[in-house]
C-alpha cells in the first residue's frame, strides 16, 4: 500500500500542471451555476423585502421602475420631481401619512437623501451614536458611509457638485455629522440623510448670506425697493450652516413649489391603501402611484430569465469541459500503457495497477469537489456583499 501511495504521489507531482488545469476547469463549471443561483436568490430576497415593506410609492409621471428603484434604493441619479405641495395633498386624503424623499444629490459616491424624521421610524432605523438632525444643515449618515469614510459624530461631510462647471452658482454645502445609524444591512447603510430643506439649500433654492443692512455691505447694494434689497454678485453666500449664520438662511418663493423626488405613503390599513390607490389611479393624471411589489416582481422575472439563459450556457460549457476532461484522461491512460506493462512485470497485481491508474481521476475529482464546496460557501456568505462593492467601484 505504501508503494502504491508513493507512486501515486510522485505521478501527481510530475504531472501537476496538467492536473491543476483540469481541476480548475472542473471546479469552475461546477461552482458557477450554484454561485449564480445563490447571488440571484439573495438579490431577489433583498429586493422583495424592501418592496414588501414599501408597497406604494408616489412620484412624477415616468418610468415606474426608475421611481421604485429611486425611492427604495436611491439608485436614480436624475429623478423626475414633484412639487412639495403633493405631500399635503396625500395627507389631505386622510388615507395615509406622507414621507417626502429628495435624492438628487450625493456625497462622493453615496446618495444624499432629504426627508422627514418620520422616515427613520418608518424604516425602523436606530442610532448607534449621536442624535437625529434637529437644525438646518445637519446630517445623519449610514453605518457603511461612516465606516468607508472613517467618520464619527462631529466630523463633516460635503455635498458633491453635480458638474465641474456649475453655472447656476450652487456651491457644495458643508454639513456636520450629528448622528450615525446602526447597521441595518439595507440601502440606508449607504446613504446620507438630511432635512428636506437642507437638500433645497444645496440646490440653491434657499441660501444664507451676509447681512446687507450692515454698513460694510453698502458697496454691494445695487438698489433698495421698500423692504427689498437688490445686491450685486459680490455678496458672500455661506457654504456652511452654523449657529451664527442660521438665521440668515431663507427661501425665496413658496416652499410648496419646491421639488421632491417621491413620496412614501403610509396607509393605516389595507382598506386605506386601496382607497388611496384608487384616488390616484382615477383622479390624478399629473402624478403616478406605483405598486412597488409588482414593479420589482417584473424586474425579478427578467432577472430570473437572464439567470436561466446563463445557467444553460454554463451547462453547455460544463458538458464541453467534461468531454475534454474525459479525452485527457483517456489519452493519459493510453500514454501510460508502457507504465502498466512495467508494473505488471515487476509483480504489481491487477487491482494495484488499476488503483494507480485511477489515482489521476480520483485526485482531480476530489480536489475539484473540495474547492467547489469552499467557493460555494464563500459565495453564500460574502458573494452579495462583494458584488455590491464591485458595482459601487
């Protein structure tokens, strides 16, 4: 037995390159279908859970898929907008509470979401440190944002400009981090949350500037019309909201006309949800209400169809790989004919010769099975997180 083991080990060492290539090929074609199935199932589960918790979304007319993805996952970069007055319109129906969302801007690679304090209760989000935003310009960040950017309470985040050349004169806003959310393993971990009015300040709909009634500002005034003061472009606007300049921030026009990306209605029960749905489907043509579960379900159907095509393709590749492997094993046995003859001449039994010839196949299949099992376990544990990280990069 020791002699047989000695010969087997030395054969494997001598032909290690050939056996390694075969092992990797068989490992990949056995791992890929299961890996794809696992990642698709995890994706479907995450998408479905988020949609189930937010069955209805209200937004501007357009793509229901973009509205659902934007409202649930903050993935839409240039969403269509609604007037903020629509929030009051939802509440006026008496069927639901209304949570506004405005997710147009970003902080580096992370979405900046303007919303109301109700959003945190609705999602069940809890703070790991700090407090919720109480003043204009304060930010609460997700756990992933805090970890990636190495931020703690008291640090600052700065909104990213939408373009290098901002002709509208909208400047990045520096915001203090007053709270960090506990990990929820959801898209909220990768978002920066501010008050809806803070998002309007970033857009330039509200601003703060030096007091034009002071003597040092006389050279910056073009003219006075009653209580209105018209200043020139040299007036310095603040790009950070502090307790000292907070009172100088104001909004021009009616806030009801300011934009939001979507509204999450929170009905009291199923009957209220049905009545709200009917109200918007029958009476409102300038606003759409979307059943996010149905939209995400259609997306998942497409995802499953693509997965099936990929699995079929991999199965064909697996069949071709298996055929090539069998051919390699067959040719290897043919080439080892002289080796078998020599073993028989020196006294090796028939079963010993067969065991030695089978060593090559057993080694490749066993090692492939072990590697596949390890890869499958790692995929189920870390595959989704790694895929999300790659997509973000």
